[in-house]
């Protein structure tokens, strides 16, 4: 094999190694950025969830001002429209089932979609949990949740309103398929009910995830560690390579 051919192979290995090293460093740096973002988010959620609940009217003012009411405690009163239940496919404590989103009719005639909590898969049909279908005026304490701008990603299945199964929280679709009056006005965000027990035990409230996992530091260390290992392997290979061969 000629020297130019060997040198071209060496150059190719160096170029590929440099690209791989740069990619690993970029992935590590991205995880560091995600770490700072996640820490800020966790601190924000903790600060908000520990605040005193605000009436729905004040939460609406906050939403109109910033478009962000996620995790702010809120109080709301009204009457459930149980026949308008919407079911969001979910898992809770290792069990598959649904979060039950029920329209709550407010005193002023408007509606807000309330996530009452989790029911196991076999209890999707409300007829199997009649005790929990409370009537009359109820007072709900929970967390306001922002609506989604759109489908979270291509891997998320499409919603199936005909079967009343939602895989992502499309507030408009939930509201429009709940059998509400054609001129119904719906509050532009959700309310997740707290852990206050429902009669009969279902739905199980307080299902909002507030303890966010934060593994970005170990991911960053992994990517940086792989970059360091690659650099060591390349350096060892170059040092052991005889000159001119």
C-alpha cells in the first residue's frame, strides 16, 4: 500500500473522529441547556402550586394577560354536565385507563372542562360508576392548565372523538364533541381537580404531574464521557501508529 493511500485513510479517520467528537460535545451541551431549563421549570411549578388558589375570574384575567396559567391553583363552582364526559387515555400508578374531563357549567352559563381524575379502563363507561356522578352545585379546587397549541408530536396517535378517546388534550375538540349548546362559551384553559375524594372513589383526583423527572445532568455526563473516551482512543491510536505507515 502506498504512503498517499495510508495518509488518506488517516485523514478520513481523523475527519470522522472529529465529527463524532463534535456531535458528542453538542449533545452534552444540549443536555446542559435542558438541565437549566428543567430546573427553572421545576422551581416555577413549585412556586405556583404552593400559592393560594385564585377564583376562576382572576385566573381568566391572568390568562388573558400572559396566556400562561399552568399549575396556578384555582377555585371554581358550577354543575357538572356528566353526559359530556371526554376521556383522555392515560396511565396512573401503573394502571391503564382514562382521565375524565367533564364540562362544568358555571353560574354565568359558560363552561370549563374539568379533569376530575383517573378511572380504570373498564370503568370508562360512566354507568359503571354512578355514585361518582355528583349532582348539584360543586366547588372545585385544582390547578389551571394551559391548552396545547397542537398535537405534541407525530408519534402521538390521532384523537378518536367518535369513540370518545383522546390521546392528546385538544381542548377545542373536547369541547365541540361534548354535546354542549352550539353557542356555548368555554373557558380557554383546563382545570385539574385536586385529591378531594369523589363519592364511590372514582374518578381518582389529583392526577396532575408536578414532580418532574430531571435526568439531564447524567445525560450530559454520559455524552461528555463518551466524547472524552473517543478523544482518548483517537490519541492512543495516533501515538501507537508508526510514522509513515
